[in-house]
């Protein structure tokens, strides 16, 4: 990591690191066949690697240009909040700028990172989060590593910027003496923040600040925190993995996301931070190393395997749950996979990076935090509510772009350490097929973490098992990708929008209403038929029933026509119905066993510009045709809906009344 004086003194350096971007074909083979052997997909000097480096460089330059004199960054999602809105905006973005700057020797990035971190240090420590201590500790580690190289003579003599970096290191060291851990000592449920905090503790333990600070701080308790952080990383991650571990054709896969609803984006983040923790453990005195380190390695391997089974053929990973489709999830997933070093792992990393470059780049080449933000043409990019772009209320563009850039620096370092062969040396890697490249069906996760995914010749679907009161974590069809005639995979249905409630199925019977969740599900051997049992639970105040009567027709808005008073059986199943899902040929069919008097309510989301027409046999929702048994009503539900991919969605409510003894089915077909 030698940094020359000329670069640090801001002698002209190139803005991009890879020259002009080269288009990358996003197709993965044809009709489910494996790709032929090829050079390593993210090889140094290869087209995909150059394109990634160029996108990261443009995004870094974007933030350099927008940084204020005091080191802070504007947040277009919160224009009413002029300074330090995200809590850790400047800390994480400053660390990312410093990491890329020291890695490449690009002076403007280093200077911007210094200004951002100086801005953080100008405000007293609040001890209100985990990402600021992580970013401060990681920045200090970067600077001490750089200083060690300076002392061994691998860089030139001292200049203005070198002295500034030495001064910044001293200030960061002082800040670490005042930051306190919040989560890692606790015994509550494992989730992403304690894992981030554990990495911060391990980084500090490897630095010279350990032991120099008041009791209760990271620095003062460094020796005590090492076994605590290590235990958390090893034992609690294993607990989390064991709750969701499932068998797959290539071994056990485990979801390590935030319980109780396990959003996919946070599975990628936690997996990446577990991998980062593993890197920090070398040389630290940890208990029972011979047993615990292999345990952690096994957890990371199972979590990366789950990423491979959750990944769609177009590289989509964060299609379920909060922080839907955010860019940092893709890059953290790529880092965790690339660090494993196997051929399939590197292929997975390349797959998600291809999606990042295809869907997240703005017209100016910078990386947006979601596809919806990337496609927005509002010049100022300022909005009244993040929800208008399918974003959660806590989103900050500087902070989340900083996470993406941080993951990008880790990814490039991991690729370099792994010795990825140069593209021009002609070395080959073993041919490998990812789960999304071969026909089949799998269950990933258990309980509330469970999703069923299937790949046919031209279709890939994901089916959720439980509802979380969030439309993005729901029962039923959550994602459907279809391969068009050009060989590219596209969304056949929009991803679920942000919003409270459930899209169904809801069951109305005898004046009572209940929401469904899958009690069990499994794929049949042919891999194209999913069977399961839906448990319908009666709940008080069940959302989303206004305007639907228990007789299956429309009702006045003032009276839902369905009682939602809690019953003695509310904790158990009020009714059970069997469900069968068939996938293939551009069609998805969902059939429920039914009894006379059953009324099923199911919501479908369609693009805002799609034409909605009804005829004798069903509905046409844009390009998709929907046929159903006993369709007695279809209406557009008022409201504004947006996912992280599509800004303007419409919610169409279908009401089906079952014949006496027949199944009720919904069939979605593409032309």
C-alpha cells in the first residue's frame, strides 16, 4: 500500500482507475446450460473489473465534488436537515474515501476523507450507534498501516499531506478512547449491529490504542472485549445459522440475517462482517482457536452458500425485506463470496457485480443506492419522502453510498489478496454452475426465514412463507424473473413495494377474516411444483379488508363486512388450506384447496402505466394475463406504492369466491 509523495501532494492523478468502461453481457449461458470455461470474471485488468473500478471512482468523485467546507455531505433524501443527518454519514464515507485514496494514491479522495473525518471529530462523541466507532477504528487502522510502510521506507519523505495524515491518526486515536460499546456485551437476539460492533472491537484490539482509555470504552476494555467479541462472532452467528440451516444439493445453507423476518440485504451485510471479523482474528489471543475458528469458517461458508441460492439469474439478491435492493447489499455479498476464493464463489461475486453495473448506474456513471434512484431524472434529486422511491425512513444517501464504497474497497482488496489471475495471462478457472443457472427448486431458511426458489427453463420464482406486516416480507409470490427471447432476465412482476400490511392471501368465511402463512412447504421431485399448507390465523384489526365483504363482492368503505375480533383460536390455525404452485413456460399458477363459502382476497402489484382490462375469462394487467376461479371482483386499491425498483405501482385487489368443492386458482401468464 505504498503511497508516493507526488500522489499525496495532489500532483495530477487520473479520476478513473480503469479507463473507458467496456460493456459486459449480462447473460449467463443459454437455456440452463453452464457457461464454458473462462478467465476469472473479476480478474485484474479484465473488462468487468475495470468497469467496477470506473463506477467506484466516479462515485467517489461525485462525493468529493459535493463535500462542504466543514467536511459534511448533503443528503438529497433529507433536504430539511443540513448537517450530520444520518448519524454516521461522514464517518463511513470518510473511511471509504480514505480507503480508496490510500489504495490508489489518488490525492483528492484522501483529502476528502481527511476533511470528512475531521468533521466527525469536531463533534463530541455521542455513543449512539455502531457504524461510527467501526469507521473511526477502521480509519485509524488504515493510517497506522500506512505509517508502518512509511517507517520502512516504502514511501517517500514527509510532505504536507503526510503530516496531516499523521495528525489525523492521533486525533482518531483520542476519539477511540471515548467511544463505548453498546451491543456486543448484551445477551439479546443476534442482529447486524452487534456484529458490526464486534468487528470494531477486534480492529481496535489489533491497534496500539488498546489498553489506553477509561474503563467502559473500546480502548480501555480492549483486552476484555477480544474474547467477548470473538464469542459473539463465533457463538451467536452459529446460533443464528442453526435456526435457519437447510440442506441443499451442494451442502448446508444458513441465513444469518436479522430475526425475526430475515431481510435479504442484512444477510449479505452480516455475512460480509463475519468475513471481515475472520480477517481481524489473525494474531489475536482467542480461546480454543483450534475449534472455534473452523466453526466460524463453517458459518461463513454456509452463509455464502445461502447467498448463492437466494441470488436470481440476473444477480438480484436483496429482493425481500427492508433495505430492499440497496447497492451495498450487492457489494457486501460480492466481497463475502470473493473472499471464499472458489470458482463458484468468484462467479457469484461477478454475477451480483454485473447487476450492480447494469441497474444502479446513473447517466453520469455514478452508483445510486437503488435502481429507482438510478433511473430518476430529477436533477436536484431531492424528495419529500424517501418512501416515494421505495426507501425506508432511515435511509441516508451519504451513509449508504459510503457502505457501498466501503464494501467495494474490501472487495478489491480481497480479489488482490486471492491472487486473481490476470486476464491477459490466459489462465482458466474451473467451469461452475450457480444454482440460478440450473433447473431445480430449493428451500432456503426455516420458519420466518424460509423462502422457496425455483428455476425453470425460462423462469425463476421466489415464494415467501410468512408475513411480517410489511408488503416486502409476505406470503406468496415475491419475485418472478423471466428470460426473454434475447436471453436477458427481466422482472415478470414488480417487486413488492414498501408499505404496511399484507398482499394476501386473506380468507373470509362465515363473517370472519384470517391472514395466511405457510405452515410447511416442499418441492416435488420434478422441481416445478411447490406444495404446502397455509395456516389462516384470525387477527384483530386485520389490515387491508376495507371494501371487501365476506360474500365476495364489493362493500361500502365504511363497513368491511368481516369481523376481525380476536378469538380463542387466534394463536393457532383457524383454517388450513393446501396450496400448490406450478412454475414453467412463462406461467405461474397458484391453487388453493377450498370449501364452499370460502372467499379469498389476493393483491397483485402492477406497473403504474400498465393497462388494466377485464374480460370474460380474467384480467389483463399490462403484458401479463391473469385467470382465476370464481373471480367476482377486481379493483384498484387507492394509494401510492413504490418499490426500490419501480417508483409508481398500482395495487389491484382480486376477490375469488370458491365453488362448493373445487380448488381456487390464480394463473399468471406472459405472452
